[in-house]
């Protein structure tokens, strides 16, 4: 009887104690899930979001161009996007703000075959360069060419429709711009060819953040965002200290990604994640905005405070 009473009392206490429900948060990805998103995935698989009281839903886009636009329209909380895209969308009038950084160095690069005719960027004169997206990639290539005394008249640009590695391997082009150094280089090697990357930040292009977190500009005071960034920071440190354990959790959640390309990309991307994702480098954003304006990608440089805010 005493045990029954104790059980009844315990049950009554549990019923009377409110359970704190996790706060839901939607994150719209920039692309299908891959090792570039390791800190976010690790925050989910290793419980860092849960520790902050967050129930985070990751949504892969049907159209990679849509996540920031959906957030601007109030149809998502956070979008993973790109620094160059943010500058352009601020120019368009989209109500967005940076609140954090995922990948703090460029991944974009100019890639050639190591045994091909291009040993230095100057060797591109008279050669074919494949690209996927005009605009920023054109400007980046133009600056890299300019750094060695060339211009667009010295090369032939060919749209290869995202088939960067196949175009290079088949000899359709001599180089590709817009290839990711942590994926395409490995993909070429897996296909039996070694590639060589020329990095834009070493050839005249101001350094920029590859992947960032953006939210609606009127919602930066949402307390969930500080919790999100705290969880991502903790996950990034865990990922840095325990990359193998984090990888095992990653492929348990996404078993279809357990292959050589993703395994090597995981290791190659580790040094590039922002260890302090909520910290803003205003000078970096000012310099890159000036680069975009000088190349006609935006008309004017606006104050960083108009489109970026540290969450405290």
C-alpha cells in the first residue's frame, strides 16, 4: 500500500511539474546536406541543439536560390547562404541580416589538371575556362586574370552547367572556375586525375566567408538565434577535437553519404569552419563589398550595420 501511495504521489508531482517544450527552429540549407554543414549536423546528432532547448529542423532546398528569399518572406527562421549573395540581395532590397558564419574562408577556386598545360594563371591566355554561374564567378575570374596582366579577352568562357569536373576531365575546357577545393579536387583524384587549385584569396580577390547564416532583419532579437549560435559553436569545437566521432554520427544520420568523396571532404573542410560563428569581421565585409561594387555586382557600398549584426 505504501508503495502504491508513493507511486501515486510521484505521478502527481510529475503531472504538476510543467515540462519545458523545446523551441522549434527551421534552418533552410543552401544545398543538399554534405560535409560543408558538419557543425550544424554535429549540433543535431551530438545533442548541442537539444542542450540549448532547441528542436531544429533542417530543410534541403528544391531550388538553392530560394532559402534567403524564403527567410526574407517569413517562411523560415535561418537560411544558410553565401557572403557574395548577401551583398547582392541587400542591393535588391531583401530584408536580411547576417548573424553568423559557418565556413569562414572561400571554398571556391580555379581548378586545372595538374598534368595539363596550365601551370600558372598566366598560362590561361588563349585557353577555355568553364563556369556554372555568371556574375560573381565572372568577377572572381576577372580579378584573378587581372592579377597576372590578363583580361576576359584573353580567354574563352564556356558555360558547362555545373558539370565542372566532367568538363575538365573530358578536355572540353582547360580550367574551371567555381569549383570547390574541398570537393572537386578529390573528385578528380577519385576519377584518376590529379587537380591543381588556384585560390582567389591568393590572387587578387579579397577574402570572404563562403557560408553564412542569415535571418530576417526585423527578427535579430529572437532569443532562439543566440541559442542556435551557442550550439553551433560548441559543436564546432567538438568537431575539431573529435572529428572521427562526429563523422560516425554524421554517416549514421546520413548513411547515403558514407563514401570516399564525402569522407575526404569531411577532413578537408574541418580547418575552414568558423570557431567563433557569432563574431563579425566588419573590415572583411567592407573590403568585399567594395570589390563587388568595383566589379559592377552592386551599385553602392552600404554600412555593414545595415546587413550584419552580432547576436549577444
